[in-house]
C-alpha cells in the first residue's frame, strides 16, 4: 500500500492511477500463502539505463553527479545458487533474505551504517522479501520487520526509512531492479516524484533470497 501510494505521484508508474487499499489487498487471490496477488511484483515491458563515468567527466555533465560510495555482492557461504534453492538450508537462514553477511561487508566497506541512509530503494519482487531485507541490513532487529513497516517507516513523508519512492517493482514496473538505481539517482538529485528532503545517502538492493548485491549512492 505504501509503494502504491508513492506510485500515485509517478507518471511512469504502471499502477500509478490505481489506488490500493488494505481491503483491496485482502480481497485479492492467494498466490502462495501468505502472498496474495498484490504481494507479487509486476511483469513489465520496459527499459532504463544508468551512465557510470569518472568524477572528472561527471563535473562537465548537465546534471549533478551521484557518487557510488560502495557496492557489494554475494550469498551466504555454501549457497552459490541462493539459499532458497537448497532443501538443506540452515535454520538460522531460513527466515532471512540471505543478505546479512553481504550487508555487513557493504557497511564496513563504506564506513556507513543503517542510520546514515536517508532513502532506500529495496528490491521488491515479493513483499515478504522487503521485510527480510530490512532486517538483514540492520534497520530493525530480527523479527521486527512487520512492526517496523506498520509504524509508517517506509513512507516518503515522515518515515524513518522512505523506501521505493517511485513505487518499486510492485507498482512502478518490474525492470529487474535497474529502475531502483535510476530512482536512487533521482532521489539524491531532488528529482523524485516523492522527494525526501535533504537526502544524501541512498541504499539500493538487489533480490533477497538468491545471490544478491547492493550499492550505496551518495550526493556528490
């Protein structure tokens, strides 16, 4: 519902003109318990792109540059094809997105932590994996993702972690997460349709529950 509300201001969002209430969500078909129809990302035709260049060349561009502060990729040791493809997954990983170790490396590499993130674009192929990532990346304690989201933390105005300000894969479009990177850049340039005032650091993540990756973007 939060991501759909963000999409309502985004003219590029496939579902931007279609409000979603809790009653709508609860009345939608069950796809795979506990995920209902609106817990599953869109299937979209579309494209987007990012340009990566040197700091020196970026100074000559028409729009302000956004810096790559740190990036990381990987999966828990022993799960090269993703923990959820292995029937013998360890108990301590079963209810996670498998990103905790990788997130730790990202924070150490950047010298930043969860409290430094002003806005996030989290890979939302399924709503449940958003909860897992919030816990994996340390924005709340394990098992507290539900109450964290219920508190309104993901809202673009007043939330402690404004998330998927474009609507995400659930409501803007599913372009394999690259549109999350584009929105991260827009957020830091002040060009988002759901702008977060004073945003200087943005976390962008790839899929949870499979080999994943993440990047921290900074306002240059």
